[in-house]
C-alpha cells in the first residue's frame, strides 16, 4: 500500500508514495512516473490572467484531455471569493468542469474559498454521479457538516495540521470514509501529513494508510481500473 496524496502539483519522488498531480490545460502534460496520476482543470485564480480567447482554448484542450483516458480527475477548479475574478465568470467556468466530469465519469477536485453556499447550490443541481473532493478544507464546522451531508469528500493538507485546535477538531469531525490527505503545493511530503493526521486522529498510521487507500479507490475508481 502506498501513501496516496489526493491533491498535489508535483509527483511524489519515492516509490512508496503516489500523487494526483493537478495541472492546467495551457501547461504541458506533467512528467508523471508510472502509478501516479494526472488531473487537469482551470484554477479560479487563472481566470484573472486568461483572455476570453485563451480561456476558450483552455476549455477545448481540457475537453480533449477529459476524453483521452489520461486523467484520473477534473481539477483543480472551483470558486474563490478572495482571489478570483467576478463570481459569475467563476461559476460559469466551474459548471463547464462539472459537465466534463459528469460526461466522462471523473471526480472533481475543488478549490473553494468563502463560496460554500454557492458551491452547495451547484452540488444540489448536479447529477450527483461523480465524487466531489473539497481540497485544502479550511473553513468552519457548519460548512463542513453541510458539505458532508451533500456527500462531499474532504481533503486536508499541511495548513490544517499546524497545531491550531479548531483545525484539529475539523479533521476529527470528518468520518474516516470521507477523509482525504494532500500536500497541495507545500514542500512537506505526504508521509509527514499522514503521520500528523494519525497523531491527531489517534489511530495507527497503518490503519490510516488502509483507509486512505480505500477512499482513493472509491474516488478515483477509473484511475485504478487502468
Ligand atoms: Zn492546489
């Protein structure tokens, strides 16, 4: 069993770890070692830099990737009230990602900052056919409960592990079968994230490894079929 990293921007370097490496459609397809995984999406921050024409090109390239069989997920994509452009544009582009994910039966890796009500609204209107993984969760217990009640998976990375009690209580509030772990763009390796999470949850690292492998399989089923 490997230490699986549910959301990263670089592959893992050691053979006992594997990552879902997210890239954007206007970047080259990442060099990923065998048994690691690629996901593609347009980050909401990138909507600030892309012209309308470049954005359409990105969406077209993303659609090609989505149908290519080379991706394990669509993302990261999402909504960001602090650093993204106007929400109308973010919503429109996010819904294009949802459409592609549902068309190709791929899970979504989602970045969400202060837009949980809007995100939940879209979740309710979606077919519910593909898993939604909320990465880098960093909000409050009320939002967490709502996401959980709508079937989302919740992923935590190093910022959630850095000692603040309120964040530890969020980690503990996620049922183990909905929990994911990630490094995102942090320099920490995924093993250290597992170690810290196991400490907070007071479970054996080997038990956590087993749970994460199970969750990975239920989210990224297609990646495992390959
Ligand atoms: Zn990220």
